[in-house]
């Protein structure tokens, strides 16, 4: 049987002649070593707990960070989608306004062309009426000129008639010449004349 001095722990113990003392010393050393090992186990247990808590905290922070990134990514994606929709709506609005403005311009141009056509028509109609009125005035003036010349040709001069007549041959009062023009008549000192519209002349009745 190996003695205390021959064991592993006995090599570090002081050498005593009394074996009992050696055993007590060895027991004390073993108690100290066991206490040390217990303390080390506690230390390692605390370190393990700290590591576990650190891992849990790190995992929680990583999870929170991941959720935050996901939320921000979703928010940015929604904002990008809303921005695209806003751009599309603005484009449709601008296109609608452009089409409406073009339609209004075409409509206004059509109204302007219509107004110009109406103005030209009215101007042409007024010119035609003016020309017709001038032709009517010319015709009336020509008729009156012919009537005047015919009357002058059919009227005897009063002075000449008086020289050729004697006192007993004078024309009685009330006798005279009448030019008949339908509704109008002229009294003179010669025979009756009627106006012929076919020949546009005054002819003896």
C-alpha cells in the first residue's frame, strides 16, 4: 500500500514522522482543493450564466434589429409604391388636362371658323342686298328720267300756244293734258298720255 509520501498529494506536504499528522495535513489540503474547485465551479457557472444572458440579449437585439429593418424596408416599399401611384395619377391628370385643353382648342377653333363663315356669309348677303338696292335705285332713277323726258316731249310751251291762239280760240278753263301712270297722274295743257310698261314709254291714249 502506498504511503502518503508516495501519493500525488503527499509529495507537496511537509514530511512528518507521524503518519496521522500527515493524513490530517493531506485531508486539509484536499478540503482546500475541493473548496477551490467548488469556487471555480461557481465562477464557471456564473460565467456560463453571463454568457447565456449575453447570448439571449444579443439574440433579442438581433431580433429587434431585424424586425426594425423589416419594418423600415416595408415602410420604404410602401412609400415607393405610393410615390409611383402619385406619379401615375399626376401623369394621368396632366394627360387629361392636355387632352381637355386640346379639345377646347379644337372646339374654339371650330367656333372661330364658324363665326368667320357666318361673318363672311352675312357680309356677302349685305353686299348682295346693297347691290340689289343700288340696282333698284338705278332702275327707279332711269324710270323717272324717262318719265320726265316723255312729259317734256308731250307738253306744249304756254307762250307759243298763247301766241297762236286768238281770244276767242283760247282753251276753256279746266281742259288740259293728263299723263296716266297707274296710280299717279300729271295735269298739263295737252292730250292724255298713258304709260306703257312693255315699251317703257308714254303713249297717247
